[in-house]
C-alpha cells in the first residue's frame, strides 16, 4: 500500500490542494517500509488526483478536501480520509494501529 499525506511543516495540511508537500509512505505488512517527501506540483482543478494515481497512491490523508476532489480520488480508486489533524508521523502511526481519529469533513469553501 502507498499512502500520501498532505503536509505543511510536518503537520497534516488543512487542505490537500494547497499543501507544501506530500509525504508518501510505503506500507507492507502494516509497517512503514520507506517514506518520501514530494513537493506539491501545484493546485490545478482535477490534476492532483491523477498525479497521485500515477505515483501509485492507494490512500490520501488530509485535513480537508472539496467534494469534487474527493469524487475524483474515488473515481481513480484512491481512498480518502479527511478531517485529520496532527504531526504526520503520529498520524501515520495511529493509522497503522487503527487508532486514527478523523471526521471525513468535506470543504465547501476555500476559507480554511
């Protein structure tokens, strides 16, 4: 499994499209095998779901995301978890332990 977490200064970004970087985590047998930081190539409507699909991402974790983006991820067979807050390392470890708390909030404006 390959997970992307939208981050700003190692904290989960409030809005995935405007994040500074994505942290990619390669997971096997519920353990982190490797990680990679990838700069956000830019927020253009419809672009990031395809970009992340091309990178082999299976799951995106973010603080918030618009409904259109959520649907594009779903259409590209990428699971979406939103409403997440906290340090990226703590978030991924809680996810692996099935202890991650999230709201799956959908943003309806860009005032985050």
